[in-house]
């Protein structure tokens, strides 16, 4: 297999490195990230049939809403 040397900035290298998996080379990372036929819908709905997922997601949403409401109350009290 032929190879080419490519010069990139430190920032570009760090970004690429952040996407690199432990078990792959930089070449494999670039190929994976630039694959033209990536299925953007892959994984969509993957938990649809998972028992309890909707309930857990709903509880998590409720917990977050409660936490945000509490933070807003504290902020409003501190601003008064």
C-alpha cells in the first residue's frame, strides 16, 4: 500500500487524535471519519424496544427539570 505524508496543524492533530480509537491507526481513523456513505440514522430508535427505556428517560427528564427549577429559584432569591 502506498503512503503519503500530510502536514497538519497541532490543533488538527489533536482533534484527529481525540477521535482515534485505541484499536485503530490514524489512517483507519481518517477513513472512518470521512466515509462517504455514513448512515446518519444509524442508531436512531435503537432503544425503542428496550423495556423501561422510555420510563427511565422520562424520569431523567423530570429530574433535570426539577434541578433546573431549583437552580432558578436559588438564583432569583440571590438576585433579590
